[in-house]
């Protein structure tokens, strides 16, 4: 889902229509859930709410435009007729905005959360206590639809459900509905922070109604606003180095000197190239400021796991044969293992090759997940064996990992084969398992070493 406008501070944003929702909850954040609760509390006809939710799941809502006081989209009816649907929300007054912005500035955590596209609960609570309602309540979502319904109809309900998904990703859309875009809000926060750091208060702004919570100054140390204000007197950071486009070539071990007994130059050259590739990826991840994938920077794999990692990188056939032999796997077994690795590294490999029996607590959580994943009457018949749930009469299976994620499996050539990455939503995982596999049943162009890696010893044992 993507938004675009005339800039970050645009007073109008349009979010392209995401794909249909296949099972699971419609929203994953507390503020998205609060938005839908306001809809359910406002709508008088529960049947319209249920029908509108089905419309939204089916992908009937087009691009959603968000502007102060209004959201708009064209919603397709079951017969293909499109209706312009609007939902109106009250905008905040200038005085309410002043109170809200001062509350946000009172905590550096509030600003950090907003910039990270999260809605801080304490900010919403403090704002409500100060008479500023950020999230809608009963009667706050006013519908208008081309179908001429006087209350919420399936079209406006579907629009509200789509808006909940947008709010999950960008809570600034809620602030825009309340009257101000992201850039306007961020600039105002920075101005207030700088004024506070200098000991002043912006003209026309009230005091600090949330100060009783205590700021950084109350606990000692330097507040975030003060640190930000000192930025101009600090020396600039050095330029970030730019890594080479590809790892360097490892040295050739093809010399006139015979190797020591038991030393294979070709195997060592292969391992050296692998180590160079991992080092290059690690440097790129660190310079880009991204989290280093598990295992990329430490030798934390077993020999058997590292052999699968190496094989997942599509090495020469003689290397794959050696890896299978040294780890006690058949070539078919190694192929299945590498397929799992490409979908999820060591965790996916463990789900393929190891079996575990969930305890009562894990089974209760799994049952709750399965119960919530489908609408009434839509759940397939699942037969459980240990941590595996197989669709009755179909070649699809769900495997539960010890971390609570669901892994899709598909029956192929008389056995079960990994079909995709894990998902917290069992319905989404099952949709993957029932889909059409690509030519190899694995993600295109993806190397297992992008998932996890470690010191390699399977070739040289």
C-alpha cells in the first residue's frame, strides 16, 4: 500500500488499492482497531457492517483519497456498479492543534513514535483528557454514498475497513483527516522543540498540560530537544563509505606446489569466495543502517545447517554432491532442505527436518489463531498430527514452528515440500500452500546466505 501527494506535508494523499485480504484480522494496530470499533458502534445495521467487510476483503475498494475532514473512494458493488463513497470526520480547531502539539513535544518518545509511524497511547490519552479527541468515537464517522443510503451502507463500511489498513501503516493519515498533513505537523513539532530548548514557548501556545508526566529534564540529563538544538555546533559526520559493487576475487590456490595431504584447493577456493560474499553483504547491511540478518556475522550454525546454506547458493554440482554425502542426506533430501532454507533459513530447515509436539499452552494459542483466521463457515477441515495440520482431501498442509509462525507445505511427488515463507496468519500461509508454485518452488534469485550464514566446515571435514 503506498501513499502519494504533493509532498510529505500534502493536504491530500491518495493510497493505492492493496490486494484482497485472505483471512485474518483486518487491522493489526490498536489505533486501527479503535477506528473500526467507532464504525461498529456508529452503524445501526450489523448486516451492513458484515456485508461491507466482505466487500473490503474481496478488493472492491479502489484508491482511497484522504484530505482534512474526509476520506473518499469508489467502491464496486457485487454487480460491478461503482459508487463514490465518503466518510466525514470533524477537523480539529487551531486551539485544539496547539494543545495536541504541546502534549506531543512534552515527550521525546511521542515524537519518535510518530516519526516511526506509530500512534503513542499516552499521547491519545493525554489529548482526550485535554479535550482533544484524536481517534473517532460513536457517531464521529459520518457516511455519504452514491447509493443514497441514509446510514452506513456496505460501501462506506468497506471504505472504513480499507482505511483501517491505511492507518496501520501511516497514522499521519489520521492527523491529516483531523486537519493537518505530516510536514505541517513535523515542522510545528520541531519549532516547539527548539523554542523549549531555548527556554521559550511559541507565541500563542498554551503551557505544558502533560508536564506532570515528567520530561527528560525532570530525570536529569539532556532532553532530546536540547540535544537537537546543539546540532549546529557539532562537527559534521564523515561521509559514509561506499562499498564496492561486488566482493573481491579470492586468491587462486592453483600453484605449482602440491597441496598437503587432505587439502583440496578447489574446496578452499569455494569456501573463500563464500566468505568474501558474506563479508560484502555484511558491510552493505551495516552501511545501509539495516539490521544484520541472523547468522550473517557469527558462526552460529551447525555443520549440517551450514551445508544446506552452502547448497542453497546453487554451487557447482560436485560441491552439492559432497555436501549431501558429508551430511548424510540424499540429493533429493538436500534439494528439499535447500528449498526450505531459501524460504526461511535455519528456522525453516528445522520445521522440515525436526518434529515437535506442542504443549497444552502452545496448542491453545494455535487453536485460537486458527479460530480467528477464517470467517464463520469458511475454515477448511484440518486434521492435526503433532505440530502439523493437513487439509482433508487436499495437498496442502500447515506446520507450526516453535516460534508460533505457520509454514505452508504442498504435497509434491509423494512427499511434503516447503511452499513459501512463514506467516503469523495461518489463513495466509494456507493460501500460499494452495497456490501455484514457481518453476523450482523457491523464491527467484534468492540466496540462502541472505538468510543466515556461518563458518563452513561441511566441505572440509
